[in-house]
């Protein structure tokens, strides 16, 4: 995983072709065990730090899923065809802290 907040606009997963299977071979070799929806949220007053915190939380989930794999199991990250998710959403609010206007950032990643 290489999650860097400086390149954040949408979260994507890139194939590295380290292990490649033809779709038919993959479907014949593996059966769906469980599914997990990747979701994360972060809040803060520094945009880059908040974005990185969001990505770190997402990475922790993925690493936990990988660590929980049994022998012969694989983790597949997929999108439903025609849907654009996981979707990154940002909310920015103006807040007053000690009499000064500040920005407060909220980021979420969720399937819908």
C-alpha cells in the first residue's frame, strides 16, 4: 500500500501484476468467503494531516484484513461495476477558536 495524502482526490487501488490470474482461473480457484466494506473518517484543523489520518485508518483496515487471511486465502478489493466508490467526501467548516476564524476538515470514505 502506498497511501499519500498529497495525492488524494480519490482512493484507488492499482494492480502491480505481481500475481496475475485469468478471470476464469481465479473464479475456478477461489470462492467468496466474507465481504467487508472499507470505511474511514477523520477530522482536524490541518487539511493534509486530516487527509493522511483518513488514509492511515483505511490502511489499518486493509492490513488487518490481510493479517487475518488463512493459508490459500486472498484479499480482493473490488468495485461494483458502474459505481464510483469508495467515494471520498470532504466537508469544510469555519469555526472560531480563541476569537480566530479557523477551518475544520472532515473526511469520510464510504461505499455510498
